[in-house]
C-alpha cells in the first residue's frame, strides 16, 4: 500500500499543555534539543489525546486510560518502543497501568493502557499544538500508522477508499458548531463521575481538523468500516463538510431499520452471493425460507414498520413506549442470548418482553434465530466471540458486503465522488443526496430487496 504523505506538513501534534519539549528530549536522550525520538514521542502523545477524546466523547468511555496495542506503539515509537515508554514512565511524563494487559493472537501482540499524568494537564489550556517535523522518516511513520489497520487487498478496495474519503471531512469552526460541540462535552461530563474532559469546543475542533493521525479500520466481526466520524454525535456531525466543498452542508442517505432489513433479506442465494464464508447459515435459512411468519417478518422489516409493531405489542400489554425505545428492544430480541439461564438474569421486564415479542408474534423467525445462535460457525470462533451473535454477524456482513460490492461502486460510477459511509448510510453534500438515493434504490431493486431509504 502506497504511503500518502501529502498535506501532513499542514498538520500538528496535540500534546499536554504543560509538557516541555526540551524536558521531554532530556528525558529521552539526556540532552536538550529536539531529537528524532522526541518527534516520535510527540506522535505517541497525540495518539493518546485522540483516543482519549474519542473514548470519552463518542464511545461512552468513563476513564482517563486508553488502550494502545503493540503495533501502534512500534509504528509510532520505532523498534525500541519499550525502552522509550520506560523512559517516559520513569520521568513521570506518562502513566502505564501495570496491572492491565490483554493478549490477542500471541504473547508479542499485547495491548496496554496508558494515561497522561495530571501535572501535565493543569491550567486553563489542556493541550498545545506542535508543528509536525517535515523529516521524511516522521512523515512516513505517520502515513504508515494511518494505513496500519487497512488491508491491502482488492476485496477491500472500496472499504479502503471510503476510509480515505472520510479523511477529507472537516468540522466548521464557527460559533454555532462550537456551541454544538460544547453542548455535547457538557452532556458527557455531567454523566461521567469518574473522569471529565476539561476541553473547550475549540480544542475539539482543532484536534479533529489538524491532527495528522487519522486511522480507520475494518472490523473483523461484521466487516464494517469504522472511521473518526462513525460514532460522532449527530448534533456535531451536521457541521461536517468535504474539504473541496466548504460551503455545502452534508446530507445522509440511509436505510430505514437497516439491521432488521439485512437480517430479513437473508436467503440461501443472497448468502451465497454476498457472504459465502457464512456457509453454516444456509441450511437454517433454507429451512425457514417459506415459513409464513418469517415471510411476514420480512414484510414489516421491508416496509419500515417493525418498530411500530413492537410499540403495538407493548401497548397491548399496558406499556407505552416510543419509537426510539422500540429500537433497542428490537436489537435485544434479534441479537441477544436466547439461553434460558441468561434470560433469567435480565434485570428489566422490558428486555424479557423483547424476547417474548418475537416468540409470540413471529415464532418462525424466533426459531430460525435460535437455531442460528446455537450453531458453531467457523467465522465466529475467536476468543471473545459468542455463538448467540451469529445472526448479528450475518446481518452486519450482508449489509457491509452489499454496500461495498454493489452500492458504493454504483454511486461512484454515477459520478458522485464526494462521499463516505457510516455503516448503512452514505454521507454526501446535500445537493447530491436525492440523486444518490435514486442510484441506491435502483441497485436494491435489481437485487429484489425491498426497503426504505431516508435522506
């Protein structure tokens, strides 16, 4: 994979405000100045800052600690990364959790937790910007890091393309956008008793727009693309724009009830075409293919009324819920654990009723899901994987495969290149969204998939 270092000289490191670059160099080299290893350490601090912001603001994190795996450490700090980290810890310029370590794929593939010492964060300004060195070694190191989790395969061409497209997104820096960011910061801090981000909206916008570290990835479970905007709050996301179209607001064309839709479209033919690696699903899907209750379930998923049916079911039981409340109930009854022992441990009556809804109203679908969850699938055999997530894996992989083999290429070939994806949706300038919606609908019709698109 080629290393694109264009425009990285316009970006910055983001490091603790009270960190003296000279003192950092002394800690690492024993003398004043700014050596190569210090530039590498600044990359590492920037990674901690970015992970901290993402964890707290967008991933519901509750701690000052961030997880960094050995590949990330080695990529940014070089082959002597262990010694560099030891020097930083001994100089009280970095915290390392000595009790926490996670091994994934072998002893040398460990993930550890790091945090910024409190004394480096004191003061009104939490972080400072430091210009990134133009040294080729540093520029290439950043480029390698940004591509670290991408797969250089023709099968991942469109996923990688959308990850790179997301890096062209910027946040408007104005009074309105800062107010939205600040509102989200206040909301997160008010509900987080363990750790509060003492950051201004301006700092958040600057980190988003001017940090050179921007790593996307393809998750191995659902083959979905994850970028820095995937979990961004919608109230902030509306201030994004493409770098070449700064005066145009972004819109989003997405699938209504996407996860239920992709679960409901599973047929042996669809699985064979888009997720052949999940061959173990085919016998179960074929068995229930013409079941009347399964067909009825597919219909309400396709017409977008699944959540309304859940609301009606709860209403008949004397419980009023909103459409937003129906969504997590749907995910529970579709993708949760059906083992009786686990059901007995559920703390809320709503969750118990979620399973009962599917069992009462669409028993054929319930039985099909249950058989899937009891299956041993070769693709779902990792240390942290759970068999009951089999049907969730199928839904996510169908969504991802159809999007990146059919939908995204069709939209691109139609001439719309200022796009990126968030799972089941395509983000683009508003003026392009209606045309993109039509392209998407035409492709779904060719596949005989009935669904609704919103924009």
